[in-house]
C-alpha cells in the first residue's frame, strides 16, 4: 500500500467525541500520544492509547486513562534497560506506580458499585 493517503478522524472511546480530524500520523512521546493532521498540526493527548483502527470508516478510537501513561513510561524504561543489559531501580518504582493506580481503580469501581461483587 505504498503511497496510501489514509486520513483518520480520531474519536474518544467513551463519549465518542471527535478529538482530531484528517490525522495522517500517530506516535508516542513519553506519556503523550501525538496526532499529526494533513496541515502538520499536532494534537497531544496524555495517558492515551489507540484502541481501534478502522480503515473502512477512517477512524481511530482512543482510550484515555492515567494508568496507560504510567504503563508506557514503565515499558519504555524496562525496554531501554533490557536492551542495554542494565538494571535501574526506577523500573521497580515505575511498576509500583502502575500497580498502585490499578489497585486504586479497582477500589473506586468497588465503591461505585456500592460493594456489590459479582
């Protein structure tokens, strides 16, 4: 598909609001998802990931949550250390942040459901 000029409308997964139009490039920088449109304008979204790519509809769906940004930071640091065959204690600190956020999310879900467990 060399030369394919696909443009995407970017939607939030929850609420389905439009975040950006005519997006031709998406990439990550740290915790930031960067979307570039045909005019080379950049939309930056923190703590987000692409959850769906639909070429037929020309849509990207974005899932946004703080734990995603923390996980991306952990994964980048882990991969860097792995590739360099080094150990850095920041990897453990980053992983503990991911776990803490996950535990907090579960507690909040439990409280919102008024303690009803399934």
